[in-house]
């Protein structure tokens, strides 16, 4: 204890980092070591959570009663004098493994090191909580283990693959204690060492990494030899070459715990494995005719004459590299001489070193590269086999020759287009067929190539291709049009293929050619293309010129009067239009200077390309049969209008459209042209009609009657009233200006029939003729919506000397503005009466409620005492 006195300051500082409840532990039981080996004793503190390192002191006692200081982790002067020299040499040292753990190492253990070792931790705790030291006993034994290499009965250091070899080593011990021996075989190849097989101290065999499969197969055989150590007996493989070492370790067990006392190793032998020479050779180039048998021989060369068995495999590949994917096995002869092949392939053993492959009835698909793969196997323990060598021959290139069909291909255009939308038909035929075979069929592919005037390279576009199974596939150019039926591909004869374009367009112009392919049937009923023959191209072309259409109109009788028949003929001529048919439309325009309906073109009657007549905007019901349009010739049409009216004056034209036939009954518009105008001009000196509107009530109050008079005046020649008639229509624009569209109110025709339009408000309309030249429109029960501009439109009818009625030009009056006012007195009369009545009732009701409240609810009696009066009087006196 006197040695601990100089350390109070350090202990005080150390106590700040220590925790209570510590337990110091060393290995339980006793440790056994052999003289000359290294002793390692670990010591750690459990339940320690301090942030700094824990300090340890080691002491030794030979008897276990009096301990001598051995080493310390934090005080250099702690060891006793007798151990300082060994500490300085490094034979005794402390190695910290953690903050709370340390190991005591004693190298080259001697008998004097046998005894008790105590590990303790210094503490300044006020109260002791836990165990601050622990002791372990160490026993030191003499070296009683002897290991040596035994004489080797194997054939020698040089072996062939598959030959067995045996390695032995001897080991014994004279230890007074009950110890066990463990053995491990190790091989070294260069700097690397690998464990082969070991026998543990518990008597269990353990194969090394990579030797598990051979151990389970019985290759690494162990048998008892001599007294204690078993030999290593294995069949040689190329991977077994190297230097072999025998490692023996001695173990002792106490209370179920095993300790390794010591370990010794000895080099046993160096094994050299001679590789087996093996070569396989086949013929390099072989040619065979289709339908014949193919025979190939694989010749083997080897230096082994012992008990080895070959395994031969024939494989086929399309490429000269047998390692690439796609190679397949044709036949195999295993090491038991069993042949595995297909019905059309045979493998035979001709002699000891030759193996023959036979392929019957070869076809073009048998052309390729053939390989012979040979492997040599040697027998091992427990009916196992080991591959000692393998080789692959160089590829045998096999070509299959066959008599391919010889034929020629021609391309003919049976129908060539002259215009757009014409039919195009191409015929691709096979001629001069030689060497025909039943297993050959012909298909076709159609191609298109656009015309180029320069030397630019143009890529051909696939239109359609027919495969060997007769399936037809369309190209991108023809896919849509083939679905629509515009492109038709067919085979009408065994040696003829047809391509038809129902409607040839400008984009279809170019070069066309066909490719006829010969297909050969294979043994699996599939078809393989064997030959392609190209036809010469055919150019499909026509010059593009603009379509020309000219229409000339003429009038056979240029002068006529109203009531006569108007006749106009239209002559049509065309150019660059295929098989044209014409449709005709008759139009009419008002002459220049007529402001009744300027810039208005009226469609009268039409005749289509199928000669069907249709009335267009001819709405005169009394003259339905008054217009006629007919075809005089294929290029000439005649228009007649009977009983012409003065209102028919204007410019007449023929609008002609040329149509070309497409796909039989369909038509395509090719061109449209307009004829020169033919004018109808009536030179008359008849009366002049004017119209005006008058009203006595331009401003009315809502609900009043509105009266509007349309007055017609006649100037010029006097007419009998019976020779005049009028169509009168009333219109209104419900706005302050004329910016809105007029609304038809009512109309009265010359026969006295009145038509009144529907209205959305309550006011009603009436229209009547007051006299021959005066018409009255009345609005009954006018509303606010009836305000606006009102005018009348008049169409005069005059009887001609021939007795027919002639329709004159329509005239319009100037508008008159009608105002609808509201009657203020009538508008506010009822609201005022209702308001006065309600106010009177509410006032009387308020008075009644006030009287009742003051009489019954709010009555209060006031009584004044005499004393209070006196008090008031005295205050007044004061």
C-alpha cells in the first residue's frame, strides 16, 4: 500500500470520470499455455459508461496469496524490479482494446510464469459498489507435441490428372494433462494459401472453401494411419498442384471450454500435375449436295493410355465461333458409350480414336459450322468421375449445294393512264423457268421509285411483299390506299402477278418494278427464300396541262317585249379534261343602275352531269313551269323563260362545271367556267308608281290605336283601275334609327289574301285596302314595343295588251316614326289609391294601440302627503 501513497492527486482527478457499480472481469477458470508460446489475458470493466479511458493494474502471485506488481496502464513506476527488464524488451506489455478493456501479453512463456494474475482498477469512491479486481490462474506446461512429415508412398512429385496421391504426417504428445490434437491440411500456390481439409479437436471433418463438393463426393479420403494422424488421399486434378503443409494444434478442455495450447506445422511435399494432351481434328471444308448425307469424322489424339473414358459431342453453329449463343448440340456420346441424337442424326464409334457423325438428307439449313467437343474422364471414389481434359476442334465449314431454279421476270403495263384518275394495271410474269422443283414456290414484291432528272440517288419504296406462306404485307406508301381499295395486288395465274391502281394520281407517277422470289420448302414444312430476280422498271408518266373550259352564251332573238319568251343557248368547249360531262346553272343579276337589290345574284335553274333538272331559287309559284333548261347536244344547252315579266330584267349567265369519271359511277370536278352575260332589257313607256306613308297619330299613348296609310300614286299614262293590282307589305324597324333589320308585320297580295306575322306582345295588327290606291295598317292596343320606323313595300302588277299580268319593279315608301307614350295619371292612379288607403288604416291602428296602452298598461296614481307640501312651502319661504 505504501506504493499507492504518491498518487492521491491523480486518483482524485480520475474519480471524476469513474462511475459506480463497476465489475472487473478476466477469463473464468484457468488458462493453460506451453513453454515458449505467448500468453494473452484479457481484462475489462463492465457497467462502465465514463467518457475517458479506464486504468488497469496487473499483479502476479506464484502461490495466490502475496501479489507482486507486474504492469500498469497509467504509472510507469508501478511494476516490480524483477519484471522491468522484460517490460523494456517487450516480452511483457499491455495492449488497450477499448476504454474499458485491456490485454496482458507475455511472450515466450516460462515455467516461472505459472501462477495467479490479478487485474484491478484504482478507485476513490466513497462507498464501494461492485468488484474492482479479478484473478485468473495460469498453468504452464512443457512442450510435449512432436510433428513430422512421414515417408510418402505416392508415385512421385509429378502426377497426371486423375492419378491418386497420398500425403502423410505424424504427430504425438506426452503432455501430463488430457489434451486433444487437431489437424489441418493446407496447400500453397504462390503467395496464396488455401485450407483443404481439417480434423477438429472434437473429431469433426471440415472441408476448406472450394473443396466442399469434392469432400461430399469422397475425393478427400481420410483413413487412420499409425497411431494418431490420418493421411490425405485424393485423385490429382490440375488445381491440386502446389506445396502441401500439415498443421497440428493441441487443445485442452475444462468445464466445457476449449483452449488451444499450441500449434505446429511441417511442410510435407510439393505436388506437380502434368496436363493431359488432348486434341480433336475434323475436316476443315466440306461440300455436300442438298438431299444427300453428310459425314464428318472426329479424330482424337491424347497421351493418356490408362483408364480414361472419352465423351464426344457434335454441335452446329451459324458462325465459326462455338462459344457464341445460337449453337446447338446435334449428337453426344457419353462416357458410358451411350449415344444421344435425333432421328436424322447418327453418331458412331469407328475405332478407339475416331468418332463419325452422319446427317441424313441435308438441306440448305444444314449449311454452317460443325464442332467436335471431346472430354476425358477418370473414375474417382464412390463412383464419381473427374474431367481431366477437354478440347474443341476447329470448325468444319459445310456448304450445301443445290440446283436452284433458273427463271426470268418481265413487267408489262397492260393499262397506262393518260389523265389523273385513270386506271393503271401492271403485270409481272415469270418466263423461261428451268430446273423447276415441286418444293419451290414463287412470290412477288412490288416497288416504286420516283422520277429524277438529275443524278440524285433515289431510294425505292416498298409497296407490297408476299412471303413464302402467301401472306401479303403492305408498305407505308400503299397501306392506306390498299385498305380503301385503290391499290389492288393479285395473282391471277400461277406465273403472273398483277398490280392495279384504280385511281392514278399525280403522286403515282414514277418507275415501278417487281421482284420475284423463289422459296424452297424445308423439312419442318417452313419456306426459305433462295433467289430473287428483278424486272426492268416501267415508267408511268403523263404530261400535266391545265384544264381549259370555255362557255359562250348567245341570244337567238335579241329583241322582244314583255310577255314574250326569252331564249339563251350556251356552247361549251374543253381541253385536257378526260371524258367530260357538264353541269349547268343559270344565274340572273340586276342590270347596272337598278338599286332595288344591288349586287344580288339569283340562282334560277340547274342541270347536273346526269341530266337531272332542279329549280334553285325560283320561288314564283304561278310560274313554276315558266323556265326550262335542256341539253341540246353534249356540249350545248338551252334555257327558255316563258311569259317574261318586267321584273325579269337583268343579266343572265351560264355557270358550267366539267366533271371527269372516277371509279365507274363516281365523278370528280375538273373545272368551272362562267359564260358571257345576256341582258334582258324592256323598253317601256308605262306608268310610274310611287308609295308614301301617312299617319294622323304619329305619337300615341300606350293602348291607343295606331293608324298607318300606305298611299300609291300613278304618274304618266292613265290606266284603267281593273288593269292594276298591288302586293303590299308592311315592315317595321323597332329602333330610333334604321340600324336594325326590318321585321315583316303584315302583307296583302293582289288577290286580297292577308298574311300577318306572329308577335310576342299583346298588341294586334290588321291590314285592309281602303281603295284601289290606299291601304290601311292598324295597331290595336299599342304597347311600348310598337315604337319605331314603319314603311310599306309595294309591287305593282299591270295587265299587258295581250291580257297577261306583268310584274313591275318593287317600290318602297319612306319610313315614318311612331312614338308610344305612357299615361302618367293612369299609371300612378292605382298605386296612389292603394298607398292612401294603407296609410289611413295604419294611422287609425296606431291611435288605437296608443289609447289602449295609456289607459290600461301605463296608468300611475300620484299621492302627495301633507308633510311633503309643508316641506315645499317651507322651502319657498326660505
